[in-house]
C-alpha cells in the first residue's frame, strides 16, 4: 500500500505540472493536446488502482463497485477518443 500511495502522490504532482503547462497563456494547441492525453492516461491508472484496491476492503457495496467500474470505463473511453483524434 505504501508503494501505491507513493505512486499516487507522484501522479498527483505530475498532473499538477501538466495542468499548469496546459493553462499557461503561451501554451500552443499541440502542447495542450499532449497534456490532455497524459492527464487521461493518469486517470485510467488511478481508476485501475481504485478498482483493484476496493477488493481489499472488508465491506464493498455493489453501488461502489459499479461506480468504480463506470469510472474506469469512462476514463478508458476518454483516452481512446483522444488517441483516435491524434491519428
């Protein structure tokens, strides 16, 4: 769990940096797109980790599982759309 917490913290710092770059006044469209793509990848990673970790909990409701699965599906779909527009 400690490794995952460190990984999530690292992702959070990287996301913060990406958002700052994306929102900079001199940021061009290509750089914004690359930031969006990386942010989408990180969202998929976080969603996968959350779904994996939920099984370690003592009591998990079906609603929570459904929410986490839907969240992962939405993150994957968003990433897929971004990848399609990059080609």
